[in-house]
C-alpha cells in the first residue's frame, strides 16, 4: 500500500479566456497554493467546481472534478 499524503482543500477562483470557475484545490497540508500550481504537470485538478461564463452570475454547470489545462488559465487565486 502507498503512503497517504494529507492534503487541505483551498477554495479557489480560476479564470480562463471564456469562463470563471470556483472550486477547491487540494494542497499538501501546510503547503502553498503556488507550490501546487508550479508542479511539473500540464493540468490543474479542481474539485467541487461551479463553472460560469465570464461576467455572468448564473452557473453553466457544476462538477465533482475538472482538470484544467494550465495553458488555458489566465488567473488563479484563493477565494475569500
């Protein structure tokens, strides 16, 4: 059996050219959001995601999981 790494959920807002996404990133306990973003991988995993069109308040969809290609991300920050 592998070693289980403790992670914390961090609420985030992620913006692409066409959408705003609100969800949770899972970061190693005590780690930083920036460390997770800078990992050597092409996609950012987000859970419990609500997807909106830019400048809209009505959700387009909600998903339990979404992998967002880093090249599509214009902005990502912790949600307050």
